[in-house]
């Protein structure tokens, strides 16, 4: 368990639930975001190397419509490096106001 995610092993599968904070205001928060993704990547890589299945889910709090943002770059690079499977669902969340959140990746290993 870290400040940003918790991993639970059930039989031969690890389920990781992520919540990344929304603090974008300073360099320290961005460094924490990058460090958290590094720990997350290491956890998933460790599972895969031991032939343990891994399901990664949660709230990553990064705006993928702004692919130039540092958070989006870290998220997309991590998904690419971990060979995440792209989610074919049209959306992952719809707010009562009509706002639709689309997450293009559902990492499953």
C-alpha cells in the first residue's frame, strides 16, 4: 500500500486500486505523481515477472484530452511501457450533468 494505490492479491491475481490526487499546483505534486507511477509500474512489472495476473483500475486524475500535459505524458508512457490493453468502451463515467469521462486504457496483464 502507498499513498496513491493499494494492491490486494486474490489467488493468482493482483487487483490494484489507484487514486491519484488532483493537486496540479507545484513541482512537488508533479514529482509525487511521477514517483507514484514509478512505484505502480514496478508493482505491475513484479507481478508479471512472477506470472501473476494484474488488474489495474481507479482514478488517475489526468486529462487525456490534453496529451501535452506532464500527467498525461506519464500516464500514456506508463500504459505503453506496460503493454496496457486499450478499453473499447465508449466511456467510463457519465456525470448527471452530462459530462462524459473517456479513459482509453484499461490495463490488464
